[in-house]
C-alpha cells in the first residue's frame, strides 16, 4: 500500500475518515498475515522479534499480534524494551 505524498494529501482532503479506515484495514490485514505466518512456523521458530526505529509501532504491533494469538489459544509473552533508557 505505498502512496505518493500527493496521493495521501488528496485522499485526506477528499475523505479523511475513509482514508483512515483504508489504512487501518490494511494494517489489520498485515497483522493477520503475520499471525498466519507465525502459526505456520511456530514449531521451527517459537520466538518472534520485531525491530524498527523509535516510534515505528513495534510495541503496538506486538500487542496486536499477541492479542490475536491469545484468541487462538496460543500462549504468548511480550517483552517491551520501551523504557531501556531508565
């Protein structure tokens, strides 16, 4: 779902709520894809690591993945490194 900045600006001007809903739906699809991939590989790789720059959504994504896995009966534990400077 890559966009050019001009496309983003146009979509926001035209219908901001629809654009946000589109982005959220795409994010949810990616969460479900990640969960499916994790389930396919859980026996070979029971640990999932997320990386990215500060503010990129790692913790939010980890918690959403954890929520989906727990709904499926998979025991999870998220270790957050958000406060490593303290």
